[in-house]
């Protein structure tokens, strides 16, 4: 809720590049440093940034154990890949078996969190993923880059510069 008693509104974000995503993340960290960042969700900014980076890294370092989906879920997702790559992700999705509802949730400072997606983006900009996604199977660098942008849009939308 904002000071007026009305529900706070998440930002509508659309990143066209990893650079744009990182610029927005830097702006959020700078705003937090100046005391001008409003958090609308449950996670600290550092946690959100670390989470984005960990997911960006999974097709290079491996996915969490237990991240498994029924074949019918995989088939529906694969059939919808173009929509998934280009449409905004909805909040509130929970992964079965993940204690926090997802993986890659850890508390780090905003500064530490900011360094993580920068390193992930640098790798994503020049290396093809080597570990097949548990839902989509092998993904290209371009596909994973788009998924990372959509994922970052979702999480960074919960931070508003005041």
C-alpha cells in the first residue's frame, strides 16, 4: 500500500537488451542508496538481483536438483515458447518442490546482488548455454537471453524509484 491507502502499482518494464536490464538494476541500487527506492514485494533488492543472476546461470552451471516437470507440462511450454519469450511473466508462480516457491533465493546486499547479473549477462552475451533446460530442453543463447529479460522484468517491476 502507498501512503494514500491505495494499492501500490508495480512498474511496467520491457527490456530489449541485457544492457537495458543492467541499467535499470543500477538505477534501483542507486535509488536505494539515496533512500529513494520503494519495495512493493517481499524480497530485498539484493535478493531479487541474485535470483535473476542464478537463473541466468543455470543453463551454464546446471539446474537445481528436483526441478522436474511432467511431460504434459513440458509439451505445453514448448508449444508456447514464442509467447513465453516475448510476453510479460506473471507474478505468483510457484515451482513444485521448491521450499521458497522457486530456487536461487538468498539474501545478499544490493551491491553484491548487482555484481551478479552483470557477470551473468557478460557470459550470456558471448557463450551458448550447455545444460539443457528441464522444460524446454536445449536453448540458444538468444532464447535464454529473452527468458532472462522477461524474468528480470518481473522481479525488477517490484521496485519503484520514489
